[in-house]
C-alpha cells in the first residue's frame, strides 16, 4: 500500500516508517522538522519505496495514499509549551487537513491521540469510556485539548462524511531515537545517569507512570489500522505501573551510575497516576506489550550511551 506517516521523522514516526517499509509498503514520511530529526530516518533514505516530504500539516497538501498515520505534533512538555499556539494548531488544523485528504482520496486515517486526554485521572486504571479530568486553561492544555479536539474531529468526519477512521490513545512510550532534549522522564534520567549528574525527581517520586517500548506501540498501531469495523478509541500502553522513584533507581542500576536522586517541586497539572487498561486492545486487536521494562531500558540506555560517546 501507499502509506503516509505525518511526523514520520519523529521518535515514534521513524520506527513506524521502518516497520511499514519492512512489510513491503511504499511510505511517504511528512515532517516539518520542528521536533523530528533527519538522523532518525537517514538509514531509510536509500530505499526506493521511501519518500521524504518537508511540510507542515497546518497547511493543506494533497497526496494519493491509502493509509494515513497522523502522528505530527510535539509530544513533550518542553516542546509543546515552547510554542503552545503552534501545538494546538498542529492538532486541530493539521487533523482537519489530514481528514480532508482522507475524505477526498478515500484513505483510512489513524489519529495518534494520547493518554493526556484523561488529564489527572480520577479513575484508575484508565478505560476508554472515561472522559477525563483535564484543565482547559492550564499550561499543558495546548497539547491535551488539541488532542481531544483531534479526536472530536475524527468522530465528526466519520459520522458526517463516513471517513474511515481509527483512534489510538498512546501512553508513555520510550526507546531508541527519543530526543535528548525533550524533557521526558526516560531521556532525562538516562542522560543524567550517564553523566553521573544528580537525577531530578519532581514531587516525592510516588507518582506513577506505565512505560511501553516503542516496538510494542508500533505493533499496536498497525494492528489497529488494519482492524476492520472498529474505530476506537483504544488505549495502547503497558499496564505495568512504576513509581518515578523506582524508575530512577532502576536506571541508576542499569547504567552503573554514581548519580544521586534529588527532589524538586511537582510542575502544574502533572498527573499523579497514569496507567492504561488495555482489555479493549487485547480483545479487539489481540495485542499486548511483549518487551519488559528492564529489556527495553537496556536497549534505550545502549542507544543513549552511543550518543553520549559521540558527544
């Protein structure tokens, strides 16, 4: 098939492009390189079935494709708060442009939504029928509300124009090619540990996260895209919950670091718990994560160690 991946030079997007190429598809990677990085896809450029288009999805574009994976959007607080207006425009105007294209060329489109639509949840673990507890005027809302509107647009195009849609809600994902400067807990902790710097834990470290390795996520996204008659939304993440403090200690052990753990105040609207209920993904997609946190972290640490040595 001819497949478009918006945000294809990003962390998750590049792994998705790689997997789709390995399955024999023609892949168009579209990226404006705000957070994407050419190094993530440079190894794919020799393939005759891979095409790179530098474009911002807030501007219309017409391509003849059969599948659209809409991943384009900064996904870490450091990047999405840098230009919050641009962030929400990417989610809203970008989704409108991609849905318009899907409608015209009769493509199936998958929206990469996020666990952030649940906000700071009152329901634990989070199921897809939970509407969330989100602050619409907070500093994270450019991302949270942007993704919520993207889901709304997907459903409205589906109901009004019969566009063939899929929605996945992605929980914390990690792995090689994460941006070093994205401020996320995995990359922050690993880089601090490799440099033997103090590891910064916000709050008391009791807040929890569930970390899913990138190859598991990509597998879930492809299964969802090719699942007939099910629009979603569906949670994709690893239900094994870890406290941030446990996570920091695990990284110190894996890296053999001399780092000490220090504590800083918790940022505004930082969720205290985040854990997916993935029964729906198990039932509808026969999907569950296969990579353990220890194995995934070893592969991720090896990647960052390579960058650290080059640096």
